[in-house]
C-alpha cells in the first residue's frame, strides 16, 4: 500500500529540528518548491508509437526482401533444371524450357 500523508501537511520534507526551532523563535519557515511540470505530453508518448511503427515497417521490408531472394533462388533453380533436362514432351507437344547456347 502506498504511503499517503494526511491532508494539511504542506511540506513533509522539512526536518523536525528546523521546524521546532522556527516554531519556538517565531521565525518564518520558507518553503521553496521547484516545479518540474511540463506543459503538453512528454516526448516519450510520441516516440514509442513511432519506434513501433518503424520496427513494423522494417520487418515488412525484411519479409519482402526475403521473399524476393527466395523467388530469385527458385528461378535460378528452375533454369538450371531446365537446361539439364532438355526439351519436355507430353503427348506429341514438345516444350523447350531453355534455349540452346549455340
């Protein structure tokens, strides 16, 4: 459970001896509060979605590059097989898959 100060305590960080001395002598207690509140949203709120979107875009391009490399390897494999196999004939129709080198 989180610690919560009771209402009415302005500055719980004042040392007790300084407070008692000020109370006994009648000196005023000066409390300096440094505010660090920023207006608007912090930069992190904008950067996290941009980083996620950038990672997704790079992943998509990586998949496209991998697919292109796979199709390129498959095309080279088909041409090598076609050159070694020669013409393929089915029922009188001959299909030549690659041109002769001459």
